[in-house]
C-alpha cells in the first residue's frame, strides 16, 4: 500500500483526536488549508467522524485512531 498525500492528510486529522477524553472533538474551520478540509470530509464520508467539519470520532473512527496512535508511539521510539 502506498501512503498517498490524501491518506497522510486523513491520518494526520485522526492523530489530532485526544483519545483520553471521548467527549472532546475537533472543528476544522472554513479558513483551514483546503487539503485539511478535504481530508476531514473524506473521513466523514468513510464514517470515521460524526461531522463533515470534524466533530467526534465514531466507534469505527475510534478504533482506527487507537490503532494509528499505537503505531505512532511504536514508530517514534528511539
């Protein structure tokens, strides 16, 4: 699998979620970089987040974000 710029942008959005508090979402403003806006829309279309401009992780999104953050922890070890 190739890490396309679109996929990387989506992963970066998911990595922004604070998994220690599920009551905290994110908001992507209309003035954000167009690639961030588009990535957020794609995550919504895939059912990973609750709103097209951010919101909360869905149960599927939570699972993906947990795996992503575990991977990042492992990959960033010295």
